[in-house]
C-alpha cells in the first residue's frame, strides 16, 4: 500500500535524531570553545593574542561541532539502512 515510504514513527525517529545531533554538536562546540576562553581569562591575555586564541578556539569548536553532527547523522543513516 505505502511501499517505499517512511512511516510516521520513522519520520519521528529521524526528527529526534536530527535534534539530538544539533544539540550535542552545539554543546561540544561550546565546550571546546570554553577552553581557550578560560585560558584567555585566567592568563589575562589581551589584544591580538587574545583575539587569535579566541578565533582559533572558535574554529576548532566549529569543526568539532560539525564533526559531531555529521558523525551522529551518518551513524543513524547507516543503522536505518541496515534495518535496525
């Protein structure tokens, strides 16, 4: 009858997985960025050094968040294709 189409629970599972991936990616990115932020505050860095440290932290945090997002969604798709 509805051959090849996703059921409502499959769509709900996909929505939950996307939200989970986004939230955990955001938390990971924030946690990674918190390290250089803490270093900047504790050491009292200012000026161009502070800017470079925080920019580096933002780049690494963004990369870590993106990695987490892709990893979670790829793993979900792989499991979904297996039929689990």
